[in-house]
């Protein structure tokens, strides 16, 4: 009688597993890839987290760290996969994984200390980054994040580029308005380094008579500065922007957010740090132009298709906005597709929309899933990217 072999066990870890949240979505893609691959029931998995709003019998909502390290699935898992981009207690479990198992981390990047409001949590995050030296594999979304890891002293052979896919695509053809004001959109958490106030300052001094309207999509979280949302509200009122600026708040539903993107002519992202910047791809997928600061990974992901200005230069941001809004106004008056500015020079709007939408389609889930499953298969085959024991971290006494 043939005895069936035990399934390959994968343990996933995230601080909170929330519907619609970016890090949770990255984990969900991996889980769903594993499920689609598992036609012969070769895998078993659990998701360990400190909080969730999703119902699934394979999710383990833990009360404390001790509960995790005594969990039978933790002790028996063949592969442990952690999400990491901000401090959470469960990430320290990577230091306790049995030596017979393999470990992997999807590194989302950490906001630089000088841009963090909550310095204590940021400090803990940078100390916890040392855990990466105790992992066998590190996945990251961008060349910028990859260089961050290399500068930190990690072995290049352990690092695998694995760009995150497009979160959602428009349902049906995208039809932009051919009359009315230029529709501008800002998407991002309401934290200072995402640049909502820089955008409002640029718009308050906009040098054009062409009409425009701005929607701000984003909510606050633990990294928001106290009173930041109120500061934005006061600025809007003090500069007479109430009729042209609408703060929509946070939107968790993909279909609702997609509908807002579909109405926008341009997405404005004056962010001072992004290890990836998925809103650029979301904007392109919906035929939107992008105007953004040129820091961190934004030039990589924009690929020459956006209009980038020096990070922190509100005057240059205002000039780029005035140029775009004026071009849109002239195009709507004349009925002729206007020329809009990109970092590679002016381009006709109609052709540009088609080009950015085509570019965004390259960020599909299939490529992401295939890359992740290839790493899982390498672990199943007994291959460690390092070729041996895990690295010992250097002396980071400054941390």
C-alpha cells in the first residue's frame, strides 16, 4: 500500500490581515497563487496575524508571540514567508524558525527616519530590519528597494525582484470627459511625506485661468502627524479652495476607487518616499497622466511616461500643474487633443493615454505568481539561494 507524502507546509505572517490594505493584498496574492497551483493538494498553509477582518479557517489570529512559537504549524512548517515594511512583533519569529525550515521575507521598504512622525516605531522598524540577515530569501518590488537592501549589507544572491502586480483594472473602456474642468486626483495615506499639503500649496498659487478640480483620496493611520488632517482642512478653507477641492476619505473598495481613477485626467503624487508607488501603475491603467516628485522609486516605475519635478520643489510642481491644466483647457475649447508635458518631452494626450494603459498591463498577476511559485518550488527542491547557512549581521551599533 502506498503512503501519501505529507503536504508541503507554508506559514505566512503579517501584522494585520485586512481587506483592501496594501500589505495584506501582497500576502493574499501569494496565498491565492499557492491555492491555484495546489490542484493535487500538495500544500497546506496558515496565515498568522495579530488582527484581521477576514473569515478563513486557515487564519490564526494570535494574542501574543508565545502563542505563535508554541503553535504546531509554526514548528512543522517547511517554509515561513513574512511581510515586512514596518515593525510588528510577529516578524521576530524569523529568529525562532526551526533550522530545518526555510525562511523568506517580502520587503516593502521602510520610510526614512527623517520622514516618520512616530519616531519610536520607526526606530523599532530599523532595528527589526536586522532580522533580514537571518532569512534565506528576500523578495522586493523594485530596483530602489533592492539597492536599499544591498546598501544595508545583504547578499545579492538572496534578493529576488518581484514587482507587485496591478491591484485592479478598469471595468470596460475608460471614457474621459471632453468638457468641464481638468480632473485632478491625489491618492495616498494622509501622512506628511505623501505630499497632500505640497499639492494644495501648489494649487493655491496656480498661474492659469483654466478650470480644474481636485479629489483627495486617503485616510489617516498610526503614522499620521497629530492634527495633519485638520491642517489640510484649514488650508483649504484659508485659501478659498472649498469649491475646487474635495477630500473623499479612504476607499477600501476596489471598484469604487477604480471609478474615481477612471474620471481623473491626471493623478498628482508629490510623495517624498516610495519603495514602489503602485498608484502610478493604477493611474496609468486608467489612462491618467501622472505628475509627481522624482524621488525614490518613482522614476523607475514611471518609466519616462510621467512628468516628474524635483522632490520638494512646490514651485516646480505648480508650474507642471499649470501647464497640464492649461493644456487640458485649450484642448477642450478647441476639440483637438492637446500636447502634455512628460519628462521625455511633450506628447499628444490621446496617444499618451493609450501608451500608459498598455504599459500598465505589463504589471499583471501572472508574472508575480509565477515568480513566487518558482521560489516555493526551489525550497521544495531543497535549494537555498545562499547555498548554506544564514548570514550573520554586521555590527550595526548605530542602531
